[in-house]
C-alpha cells in the first residue's frame, strides 16, 4: 500500500469511527507514520482529503454493488447481501462512512456535499433497480414506485446503523433489517 492509500485507509477508518470532525491531520499523520507536512503534500487541505475519501469509499461501495449484481443470486439474496454490507461494517466497529458524513453535513466543506449526495443517489438507484427486478420476478411486492421504496430502505439501513452504533445492539439491527427484507417479500 502506498502512502496515499495508507492515508485514505487510515482517514476512512477514523471517519467511520469518530466522524469527519472527530479527527485531525495529526491523528492521520501519527497513524500512518509521516509528518503532517507530508500529509499536506498528498492532500492540501482536510476538505481535499474529504473529497478523496468520499470518492474512494463510493468506488469501494460501487465494487461491492457490482459484485452483488454479478453474483447470480436471486433478488432476495441480493437484498440480503446489500444489508450484509452494513452489518459487516458495524461488526468491525465502524459505520457507513457516508452515513457518518451525512450526520455532519452542515459542517462539511461544500465541495464534499455533491460527492456525498451522489453516493446516496447511486445507492438509491441500485436498490430501486433491484426492487423493480424483484417485483418483476414476483419475489417482491410493494406499493408505489421502486425509487420511493429504495429511499425508504436506504434510510432504514442508515438509521438502524446509527441506532445500533449508539446502543451496541446488533440483535436490534438484525431484527430491523429482517423487517426490511421481509417487508418486500411476497407472502404465501
């Protein structure tokens, strides 16, 4: 891993655990083993680092979505695999980085917000496509537009992650996401 990747990895973990406002360049420099001046060489400002973090995290998440999409799984299995991304993140004492950033949106540099909004739009689009696919296959049943259901599902996952993080209650997260998945499934 080169220095820039090490910086991004360290900063991503810090954001997922503490939030963007909860770490400093000194924290990252200490963890990576470089001087703050070297960190500024790679990312001139914390806002520049923030933009790069969202871009990197979105690319990681897009890869996870592509892996799910090309897995050959059923729509129900794909939805469960999507939920599993959030659970695995919580299991590693982290939270979705973009979910964490969204809680700090009013204090973030304006340059980060379009990238953050694109992350949520991309996830909503992917979920909407999955839900529409599942409905056309007869696996999912729901009223209204798939995009509306996708926004609700994403909001439920993000909210369940925040509540689980504050309560450390993984069982509650599992019960909540079971309601989410089962709510889309055709009964009988």
